[in-house]
């Protein structure tokens, strides 16, 4: 095979229509052709300029679900794959289920979700990522717990899933190495938004962790990667159908990210809100979304017969304390101190802070993207993968979109990494928060479910 021929096949040929020369007749690639490109990517036998041309051909012409499944599998097997079914720790009929979110502001759903469904008897292998841009990262939140270790060996990862029902780990350099190479190329060649490439990037890592079924939380809105419902639905459909083409089960929920989730934004602050949820005292939006996703995970994992039974099971382990018990057990197992964590809850705060107050009377609106950017300025997130984050930076909201405020009333408490970042964050927040005489319309939290 030659990379050039594969590029041309996906690119198509020039034809003349109505006096204009246009590209047409792009053809689907075979599994062998995709495997050839991915092998050449990882062993560097195909130069990056040809890989970039190939990515651009995919960007313009797309891929079938079958092609996307081939690409995902090839990227998946470009490195290490965790096969939990090979372990003698689990019964042969064990179903491993995970959840993936496309990212947002205040989105800490994975943190309470994993212990809730684990307390119901589900096995959850959770491989998560770090914050980048305006979106938060699960690993950064977990590492705000003093001593918590997210760099687990495969053996330790497997043992903890067996012991507690779930474990939280990061992606090693040996997991889907082709994805790291292609993602870096997509970032500099303007091909990030390609749905097949996004799908393969997500799934090659999520399937590598050992999941048999996946629940997706695909967000849309100002604070989401996909801004419109239509684009989010396209991605959700691609994820679900590609997983099915790989012989696994999946469900996707389209959820609103036009306003932040919950009342706390920041790494340790979101750990606090996680504990609130597990104490059955979390914000309504976080509780609703967590329980809904949890119920679907239990159905896919064959723990619950239907959604209603799944919801009841999730509510029960929250109310009887078993979910919180599982979370604290995991904290201890991964190097943290549960007693210290509970002592620091609602007490541990950055010394650099101010209260953001309402500029005028009116109904408030919060622009999720700008709230996230303010968080980056404070030290919550990062603009480059090498940037450090501040565990104690963030915002505690007193008001959210749709609430009425009086001029001078506290809207949020703001915490930063240092004194200098506070003024920058305030400038951004002044643009992020607006006021109207009429109560703004809000979107339903869950817009659509795709199976």
C-alpha cells in the first residue's frame, strides 16, 4: 500500500459540473487501509505532512460509521488495551460500564456518579482526562484531594475495581499513542471539528480502559465544545453508532451547557459539591443528571431491568450512605485521607478572594463559556497541557441564570491562585454576567436521548 493512494481515495477526484471544477467520488476506506495509516503514524514510516493531508480528506468527506469503527479500533490497538475480562477477579458475565462527558463548566458528574453506581453493584473502569481551555478535568479535581494518586498501574486499577466497584486513573503514554499524534496534528491543521475524528479519539481511549458499554453526556451551548443542538446530536449519533459497530452498547444524552452545572466551579470546590451530592444535599441539576446517567449505566450493565428501577437503586444508595462510603473508601485506596478531606470541606479556601456583586437590579444570566474562561484566569484550568492548576481556585455561585438580584447583592465568591489574577477574572466576569427586566428562558437540562 501507499499513503498517497489512500489519501487520493478518500480525497476523491475532480469533475466539472456547470463549468466549475469540484471534488467528488470520495470512497470509503477499508480496514486494511486505515490500519496501514495508523501503523505508519505510530512507527513514523508515514511523514506528518501525509498524515495531515489524510486528516484533511477525512475532515471534508467524512467517514461511514463502519470506517469510524475501523479507525477507532486501529487507534485503540496502536497501544496498550486493558482487558478486564482476562482477570480472574471478576465473574465471566461481568459487564463493565463507563460514562464520558464532552466537557463543560462545573461538570463534576463523574465524581459522584462512579461511587453511586458502584454501590449498586456495577463495575466502573474510569479513565479520565485533565482540564484544557475553559473545561474542567476530572484528574485535576481528584488531585486536589491531598495524596490522591491517579497514576495507577493496570494491576492496581483492576484490583480497586474489584474491591470498591470503581477506580479513577489517567491515560498512560502507552494507551492509544496514535491518538496523541493525530490530535496534535488536528490541532494545527484545522481539523479538530471532524465528527469521525472526534469519535475515534474519544472511543479509542474509553474502550482501551476495558468498558463493555458506555453512556455519553454530549453537551451543547456556549460552554460546550459543540455549540448547537444539531452539532451535538451529530456527534452523539456518531458515538453511539460507532460503539455499536464495535459490538458494544451505548446511550447518549444531549445536555445543556449554556449555564454552569451546580453551584461550585473549581477543583477542590467540585470535590466538596461531590460530597454534598453523596450526602443527598447536592444542587438539583447535578443530582438530576447524575441519577439519570447512573440509571442508564445500571440498565446497560444489566444491574437494573429498566430506568425506573435504576433510578430507585441510585437514590437508595445515596440516602443510606453507601455511595458516600464507596467514595471515601476509594479516596483512601488511592492515597488520600478521608478524615482530612471531610475536615477541609467548606473550610479550605484560597487566601486570595473577593465577592462579585450585582451591578444592577434584574434577572441574571451567566454565559457559561466566559465563566469558564474566568476560571482559567483564576487558576482552575489551563490553556496548555503543561500549565499548572491551582486546587483551591474557583467560584462559589449564590445565584444562577433566571434568579432575580438586587444591585450590590452577592452573586458569587471568587478565589484565585494569587492576587494578580483577581482583577483579570473580574473583567471577564463583568462580561459573563448580564441582567434583564424579563426572566430569561432556560433550556431543559436533558434535551434528547439517543440509543
